[in-house]
C-alpha cells in the first residue's frame, strides 16, 4: 500500500483496485503525515491512506467523492484522522458523516483527532454535535451550571 501513501482523495479513482481489495480507507488531514509521521504510519497500516486539505479542496467536492466511493465499493471501514482544533479539519469529519448519511451505508466509521501528540478517538455523536453551535452552547451551559 506504500504506493498510495501520498495520494489526495480527489486524485484517486473511487473504485480503484487498491480500495476494492483493501476495503479499508484512512481519510486524513494532509498536514498529519508531516506533523505527526509516527501517528500517520500507525493509522495507515492495512488501510488505503487518502489525503485531504479542506483549505485547498471544497467540502462539497470531498463529500461527493466519498459518497461516490461509499456507493460503489463495499467498504468495511473508514477512519478519519485530523489535528484537533482546526476549523478546516473538523469539516473532514463532517464530510464523512454526510457521505454516509446520503448513501445510507452502514460502513464502520471511526473518528480520531490528534491533540497533545496523541490520537484520541471521538464518537460520531461528538462530530454531529459539533455542527450545531446551539447544542454546544447548551452543553457548555449545562456543564457550567452543574459545577459546584
């Protein structure tokens, strides 16, 4: 799988032989491989790594590309790996969830963010809630009000 290590999602055929054969993809923020090479290497094992930078590529293009892939390939797993705190990277998690929603596919999706030099898993619920600032505000108020 080394030949696909530095491929951009938008430059890969959605039903490529490598993706069909592997059936597991890693969609990652392109800065991850340079900033956190050890974490990148760990996560790319047994997955086809596909780089995305939402500063360079539009969300809609990425979401459609993923949805096209999900519709055509019987994937077992999609893993998303980004840095935490980036307003662009959080969109990558949303793009994967949106593609899953519109295709009605039951592909196992795992979301990870890198914080403090460690990859931390976040739930799909956390990804969904992060889209709604009003819900985030309610959670903050609830947390602040319940503090002694």
